[in-house]
C-alpha cells in the first residue's frame, strides 16, 4: 500500500497485450502495434485443443515483432493442432502502474536446468508483498523442447531455471530467459481491468477451476506460470474453457520417461487483463513505498529477521474468525522503552510493593529472596506510580549501554530522582536475537517487539512488523485445565495467574499468545477504512498480524503503543487516539479492524505466521551495524 500521492510521475508506453488464435507447429510472426527498445515476451499458457504436451516457443524477438511456434517434446512427431494463447510484451525495467502497483521486468542469460542448478533473481527493489511472477524462454539456441520453472518466490526475488522433457532434463544450451514480477491485486491498466494473483497450492494434473475475483465483460487475456516446484517431473500449465467469470487450468507432464502423468499440487501464478491494446506505466518515485529499506537500526526495528515480530504471514496460514466485537473505547496499552547510556548509574531493582502502590517494595524482583538485581537506569527518569483508579501495565524494555541487552521489567515505577526502581524482573533478551520473551504479565511476551513506535501511525511509511493486542479475557480467552498449556499457546509461555477463574472464551484456538490477522481476501474498502492511521493498521494486521499479549480486564481491545504515540497521533490528526465516540470515523474504523481479525490457527515455531513458500511482505533487512 502506498501512502503518498505520486500522481506527478510521467506515464510512458511500456508494452501491449494481445492474443494469437490457431498457432501451430509452423513458425508465425506476430507484428506488434508499437516498437520497443528492450522487449520481453510472455506467451503462455497454451490452450489444450491438442492433448500432446506443448509450449509456445519464442524464436526471434525484434523491436516491433516476435516469432513463435508450438513446440512438442522430442519424442513426439512435432506436428500440433492449432492452439490459442495470450501474449504480453513489456519493456525491461522497473515500473509503477497508475494505482501504485509495482512491476519489474528483466532478462538474463542462463544454462541452468532444474536437475542441476537454479538462478536466483533478485528484484532491484523489494516488493511490499510477495509478487506474482512469470517467466519464459526468449530465444531458440537449443532445439530441444524447453520451458521455465520457478520456486521460492518472496518479496525480494525468486529462483528460476529451464526444464526440458523428463528423459532429457540434464542440460540445455544457454538461452535468454525473460521474467516479470507484478504486485498481486486488481485494478485498471490503461482502462483495462486486470487481476494478478495465484491459485494457491491446489492445482494438479486434473482440471482445476479458477473463479475470477471480479467478473470481466468478456473472457480476459490469460498469462500463467507454475509458481512452485513441488513436483520434480517436467511440467507446464495448460488451460481450457476461459470465459468472463473463470478458467480451468491443469499441470501437464510429458511421457518421455514413463507413461505416468500424475502430478502433485502446485501453485499457479496468473495475470488476467480484460482486453487488448497498449499499456503504460511510470518510473517509480524515489520516495515511493515500493523502495523497501536495505538496512535497519536495531533499536528502531529490533530483533532477528526470523523473529515472530518480523516474519510476515505465510501463504499457508489458516484463518478462523476470532469473533471479536466492538468495545466501549478505542484503547492503548502504553509501553515504556528506554535506551540508556554508560552514564546511567547502576540502580537497585525491587519488586513492586503492591499493584496500586508499586514504589514501596522491599523484596527481590525475581521472587527469590537471595537475588539482588541491578540495572543501569537514568538517574532523573521518573515513572508515575499507580493508584486505585489508574493501574497501567507499565511494561518496560530497557536497552543497556552495551547496545544489545534488553532488560524487561513490569510494572515499572519510580517516583523520586535517584531512587530505586520498582517492578518485577522478567529477564533479558538480546536485541539481535529472536526477542520472544519480555514483561507482559499475561503472556510473558516482549514489551519491545511488536510495539507501535513513535511515528509509525503518523508518517508515510508502512508498519513493517507484527503488532500486539490486549483483549477482554473474561469474554474471549479460552482456558482448559486439562490442556498441557492451559490458557496459553506458543509463543506465550504463561497465562494470567487468574486464568482458571477469569478466562471465559469458548474457542479453543483463542488463548493468550494467539496470532490474529486480517485474511488476505479482505480489502480496506470492504471495511470502510479510509484514514491514514487506520490504513496503516490494516496493512500491518493483514501482512504481519497481532499477538495477544495481555488482558484488558474490561470491554475494550487495545493495541500496544510506545509511550508518546498517542500524543503524536493527536498532534498529527487533530483527534484523540482513545475515544468512546462511537459516531467518530476513527472509532468505527478501529473496531472494523478489530472485528475483522481472524485467528491464525497454524502459527507454530516451525511455521511462524502459518508458514508457506511465500510471505506477504519483504523480510526485515539486515542490521546496519552489529
């Protein structure tokens, strides 16, 4: 999602879309409407009027035309009945469509085949989400039957190789391979409706029906490529019965090595364009959100790439409605984040005296009377104590002077400069590590990871990490004493000490530590999301999700924010973050987001975010320094 207006970018002609009817094994030249400097041709899949395996083989590409034929595997007689296919010709380069869709087109020279080697395609700019990718052999240097296969697509790139028929797939002369990547989604391209996406990992050698997300006036042009390499037998895509509402596709093997043509499930990428004609785009603005950061600072964007806080949701995520309802307020759990210097004195940490009188404790903060805990903490930094009417969680994460050690304390309090610090000691995490644990009393999860930081709700950048949410445990969180982890699930390592009596939810998948997210088929328009802060939350919740970390103890759902975010929010937008005005746009958007949340039921250590071949967003970049 782009958050700025880049309408001043100049559009230019970059390609055209068309169709060829009745192509046979005899070479045919397709004359284009325009001339191009570096044209890349995509001409697949073939219809299946003839049952012999076949591909469109590009023979010669010139500025204003290309030559193609239907090619069968070598063990066939080479003669093939007439087939239909759509073609897309694009200038090589990095482009941006009128609706901010990202597009990149390129070529490389390679002799890599699937049985021996794969090429790694790295996009010049990371996509915000995993794109839809396509590839095709552009030359005819080797006479053997050949096509391309793809795997391991992410927001940063994908793997690509050639594939001959099964019995010959050991080598092939170097060819020019063309590839393209386009942001998944639907829109308009020069007045032509389009849709880019994938089928999911479900298509086999049997015909599979793809129903289009949006109906077209007539049968659209269809481009498709196998997106996965789950089955290692040589395979390609064929189609039939395309109309305005859907198409049937199947995975086709050859029988050069054996007569068996059964194929396991594969994911197919597709691009539908409703008509023929020229296509334009603009070069991306240097300030566009499509330019994903190449490095990051640990304090601003903490923990490892594979951390639960940084891994986007996976393509295998399984969603179940959480059935959260509108609460009484839009709410926040404010978290205390401190970065201290060598000048900060070593300060004794004591357990809180009580929940409402914290700065009166005299006991060890670990529960072991023999433990004495000292941390470096700024001498003049004060944190207000609680009162009977105000008992904030005050979850604190304190980065020590070594720049690596994050000390977790809650509920933090200090009422006098230079005095001791009060709060339970929850241990330490390395800021470069996985960062799972911390001082959230209900779950034991991090106070630093997942916190919405200063500026993240008010600047133009998307939020690039998972969030945290507190929910009303009495209504939503499930507890079963017979469970091995009663009231909680990974990554949480605990539930509230009152869980047995106060958790009243009925869904066994909804526990402390559950991952919630907005499903991929939901759009902001469907939820009525228009404001910038709500859009930023929407895409973070859809791409990364939010972990349940604490109990609100009343009828609200609260996201976890760094202290100061609420003030910055009001300064930026002119209205308060926390409100009970149910008629306000912000209240309605906030709870539209909450009500749309689903449980990701297969989130686990070996499949964070549900796992899968692709992720919904680019992976967190490496640290600028460590």
